[in-house]
């Protein structure tokens, strides 16, 4: 399910408005789990406070296949989002194009291509490479494959195993389980 995120003032307090775009029976239950969330009948939307705690709890990103996608939202990104929302006050989409409205796929790809070139990264990278890199970095830092599977929204662990790969740096960390046994002879 897709959602609309927008700035909102409720009882004199700045908040983030969240409105589902379509019907999902589970959506109100999900929103009730976010600390400080409220339903406003007049605005016909849910809203949460401008706070790190609320952002941490609002980790569900609604993606394809009518499955919730979960991610890790860093403290740095939360601070940047708060600054961004205060400065730009988007009307409908969290990130809007030059003339308002949703960014087109081609615009996102052009922005990504410029960033890849500026960073000197692999020129064959795609926007989807970010998802792959995210999973790879988590794996390299020792996160359990089952958690990565959940974050990526995969039903099967086999999909996650194929999707992620063990990098050279990861292979260097491989140690035989026998090395952990104390088999010294006396």
C-alpha cells in the first residue's frame, strides 16, 4: 500500500500527517503501534509527532506486492528528514519534483546517474543496486540472514541467499568452527 506523507499542525503542534492511498484493513492497527500517533477525522488522516522516537517506530515502508517493507532509519537520516520537512514542507509526496508531484522513474534514474558519476562509483550501478548494497553491508557487518530476509521482504530464504553475496572482505572473516574449540593436548 502506498501512503501520502505531509506536514500538519494539530492543536498548535507540528506533526507529520500520514494518509493511506487506498484501503488496507491493517493500516489503522499499524499506526496505533506508533507512539503518539493520532487519528484526525477532520483531516481524515493519521499523524505522528516530529520526533526521533516516532520516526524510529514508523519503519514500515509500503512497497510492491502489498507487503510491508521494513528498514533501519539512522539517527542522522531522521535529523536530515526533520530539517528537510521543515524547510520544504512537501504538499503530497515526501520528495516532490521541481513542479510538485511525484518524481518520475526517469528523473530518479537521472539523479542517481549524476550521483554515481560524481562519486566515481561503478558506472553499471542502478537504483536497485542500493537495495543490493544495503543487504550486502548488513551481511558483512554480521547481521543474521533471517533479519536481512525480513528487511528485504523475501518469503523464501533461498531468494535472500541468491540476492546477497559474500564479498572478498566477508570471505576473509570466515573462520572454521573448529578454531573455536579448545583442543590443546596436555
